[in-house]
């Protein structure tokens, strides 16, 4: 492929681009990092699922902030509360008697976790720990002064950051990427005149590090706090370099390059963390990064780049979304600013960009064999990351994986199941100690050390439905892949969670329906009959819905695996007896078991609408009355200021899409784009929280294609402003891959590729088409 064609091709790539660097601190003031530092939110993220970097692109003092996904302070600890089970029935009776105040007091005394828990989101120095920065790579160039023709971009088609500028008559170029095949960050510096590259470089960290130099590398090493005054995780980062001409010296903790024509930097990192509970692998970890560094340097730069791009594109190129043919002539930050100043007018290029950026971030932060993407994916520049950069399981980590199946990135979903497997042992202990139940449970927060106890605050900490919600992801992956081996391997996790809720549910003394509790409707509170402000209750709608879905998952899994036994019968009966969704006198879906008045009418969580999305117990066509009640609840939330965090507005996109409301889904997308997106398109809670990015990509997919009821709905929520467009490669339940093309708001072409054969039940507007397919077949849908 000639260079020009390469250039032409690159020109058509989807990019985030800017005409100025993100201003970075310099080596001298490296230690002072501000929260939600605006300049960090202009830097560009790259990653391979475990190793991550934020590139500032500064001309004279380049700063690359580094992450490694297992960089967690803290350690394994026992937080289960031995008083819990003995008080459980008392709390339940108090709630049945309407004594919410007493029930809440007793819950606080007996049910919440022992110890410091999450440190109220500040867990860096308690055993819960915190996901922390790996550190910073600094390149201080000899060059000083002004520069021209500055361009900085993140090429989403290749997962490569490029920077170019002219200074003192020399044209400089830089290329940055994090390779999954080679497990290394690679940076190439070139200039169009010889001997033009000279800089001094080192590795630093805000604390707990030492950087040494050996003959041919810089080594930054240290150990984090275990949160109880001792040594915790050990880590190591290694930097090496290759130069063309000029000199290169490692000395006294610095790398010095003088008058080189070209330099390639390689960075690898490893820690002694192992995703098994609890386990440090000891000294071996140092060899992992040493081997990766040695191996990558044996290869030519071009081949490392090509294998990186090929590896990345095998996932990225599966889906294309075209909403506009206009060329992208406006720098991303200016485009965003323009849209923020007037979001009435759609910016379809920005929608395409946000869509694919979500897919890019998932490929870059969650790969087979890594940890799942946390609240910030793998990117954090602090020691005390907001909410510890952990795994919140009361919407956030689930939202991270909503796009994985429909947007054709099923492999990126796998780390979530590894986390569930790691939680089996501690979760079984919590189930037994707290509720004398079999199976396993997790509450609204967990971490890399296997935290499964309720949180330290009774209000949000007692989300007992979290385990069910998390586990529903197993069948979501199966419904889309029909991968029986996967299902067999994860069946014990699914059965364990189902076992727990069978033991946990009790009959409501009045209705005899099976109910969950004491528990909460994540993070919302109500005025209780005793006048108290409460969260603790019996039968929050959310729990009833996630448990219904889990039981349905279990039933479907048994059907798929040909399992028929007494336990299955028990699950089927229990599902029948579950307290189901209820509609209040005002036509809204009840959030609690009674029509309690919410304290915060515009609360960011919409936990009682789980059944509409991501669940499928409520559906526009199959349960129109409940869907209409859900609609009333959504409108009520928004009327009172709902959707006021990035993830919350992203959830609304999905919810309105499930209601076939393209215009309202687009409104929520506009709210997200105009209020909760950073210059580098990172989602904002605020602060930075990546679930908004993933939720938006999932929401846009849901507007174009849905299959939650096994009926494949084509263009179910197409906004009027998306007049013409095309989407290729979206996935559906049943193992189908769908391409759609529309003009003037009308579907004109549809193609279905069948991975597994079987009937594809398609619907477009009121037309239903049942397509008989064979595995491997691709069919043009007769419209
Ligand atoms: C839940 C949400 C918050 C935040 C935190 C990480 O607690 O209610 O808004 O997203 O997770």
C-alpha cells in the first residue's frame, strides 16, 4: 500500500484531534496532581486492557501518565459482620410493622461491614484499598520556545496517538500506542532533519517509588500500602530505548538522549497481583515485564506497530456507524464547545465519534485475561481515585459492559466473569455469615481483593440485589453467542447466585409473595409511614426485578444445557411467587413495595426501571401497561432534574430507546454530550467516570437494534434528525449480526448474518419477518 493511499486511508479514519497540547506539569512539579485536573481531561487515553497511558503531547516537556490495572493499595481483609444473621428476622419484623426508624438503626448496628469498609470512597489507606496511578514518564526536550503547525490526534481506527509540530525549522513527529500482543507502551520520535532529537527522561510517582538506571533501562519499583500499616502490592515499571545516531545513556535514574535522528521508547510494567483470592505471586512478577521488554525490542518498530493495529482492528472494525457524510474539519474540543453552546442542532459526527470512542475504550481497558474495566476503565492519575476507582455493582460496572455484546465486542466481556469467579469464595462466606444462606452474594461495591460484605453505610451498603444483577451478565453473553462451553464453565457461578436468592427470599406475611429484604432501591430514599427518612425496606422493586431476571436466566440456562431437576422446579416456582412490578395510583411504576414518596424526585438512579433496561421483564410490546408506567416514572424523574450525572443520562438513552422513543433518547444523548463530556470525550459524573461512555455506546446501539425479547427490532428508536445512515456489524441474541441502511427515516436495506442458524424473528415498525437461517449464512432481508 503506497504511502499516499495510507495517508488517504488515515484521512478517513475517525479521530479525536486538537491543535494544542494538553498542558502538563514538568518533572520539577511532578508530585502535585490535582483532582479532575482539566489538563488531564485533555490528554489522550491509550491502553491494552491492563497497561494504560494518558498522552499530554506537550512539545518541550512531554508527560505520559501511566497506569497498570492491578495497581491497588490495600489487600484481602475479612469485613463480614458476625452479628448480622442473629438480627435479620428482627429487622424484617420491624419493617413489616412499619417501624422503619428502628429497623434502620438495627441495620446500622448489625448488618453493615466490619472495619473501615470502602473508607467512604477514600480507601487508599485502609484495607479496601484504591486503584492508583502507576506513575509518570517525563521527556524534557532540549528544545524550548515556540512551535507551529501543532497537531495532536487519537486515531480510533488504529488506537494510535500522533503528535506533530514544527520548531526551529524542524518538523517533529511522535507516535504512541500500547500493544496487547507485545504488552508494552511504545513511543516513536522522529524529525525531518538529522540529530534533532535530544531529551532527558525519567519515571516518577507521587509516592512509594524508587527509580534506578541500569546499563540499558530505567527501573521504577516500589510497594503500595496494604491499608493496615504494612507493605501491600509490589510493582515494577521498566523503560528502555533504541536510537538511530546520536547518543543514549542511562545514568543515575535518568535516560539521556543527545542528537538522535530517531528514538523508540519501550515501557513495560508488572505487579505481584494475581486474580485469585487471596494471592500474591511473590518475586516472579519482576520477570514478566523484563521478558516483555526484551522481546519487544527484538522486533522492528514497524512490525510491532502493524501487529498492534491488526490485533486492535480485529475487534474495532467489526462495527461501522455512518450518520453523516460530512468531513470532520473541526478540532474535537471546538466541536464539543460549539455543541455545548447550542445543543439544539444535532452534531451527527460527534455522535459517531462518541459511539466508536466507547468501543475503543472498552477494547483498550478490558481484554481476555485482564481485570474488568473499573470506574475509570484503567486510567487514573491520583493516589486517592474517586470512589477508589473500584467496581460499583449497583449500576456502574454493569453499564461498563452494556455495549460489549450488541456492539460486537463479546471477548471484552470475559474479564467480568473472571471477577465473578474470584468473588465466589468470599461471597459464599458473606452469604453464610450475614444471612446463613448457601450460594454467594456481593453487595454494591467490590474490589480486586474480593470485598463482598455490605458497604459501611446502611443506606447504599445494603443493596442485596447486586449479586443477582452482576450474574445476569453470564446469560447475556450466552444469549448473544450461544457458546455452550462458556455456559457450562460459568454455570456454577449462575447456580450459586440463584441458590443464594432462593435461600434469601421470604414470603410477605400479607401477600405470601416472595420478597427480598432488608435491602434498598440503590441509593434512593423515601418518607416512611413512621415519618422517618428511610432507605431500608422490604421488597424494593429493583431487587424483585433483578431476582426475577436471574431466575429466568437460570431457567434458560437449564433449557440450553438440557438440565431438568428439583432445583430447577424450585426456581420456576419461586419465580412465579415473586412479588412483581406494581403500578401506583399516579400511573408510575412503584419503586418500593408501597407508594412511598421519594425524598429526591430527580434521583440519578432509576433502579426500579431495571426490568425495562437492561432487564426484559417489562417490554413495550409484551407488557404495554407496565412499559407505560415505566415511561411515566422516567418522565417524572426528568421533570425533577433526573439524569444529572453522566451515567444517569446514558442510562436514560437506553431506557427511552427500549420505549421506542428515538427523540427522547436523543435528548438524553444531547444532555450527556453537552453537559457531561470532557475535552477528551471522557464521561463525567463529575469527576471522570467511564460508565457514561459505555452507556452511551450501548444506548446508541439500542436506538438502532434491539433483541432483548428475542424479537430482533430494526431501527426501534430512530431519531428524526438521523435522517439517513448505515450501521454494520451489530449483534443480537441468537447469534445474529445485522447490517442496516436507511434513508429519509425509512429502512431501505437489512442484512442478517447467522452464526448459529435458527429463526431470526425480525420486526420493523409493525411488520414481522421470520427468517429461517443456516449457520454461516448471510441473508438480505426482503423489506
Ligand atoms: C454509585 C452512584 C454514584 C457514583 C458511584 C461510583 O454510588 O450512585 O453516582 O457513580 O456509584
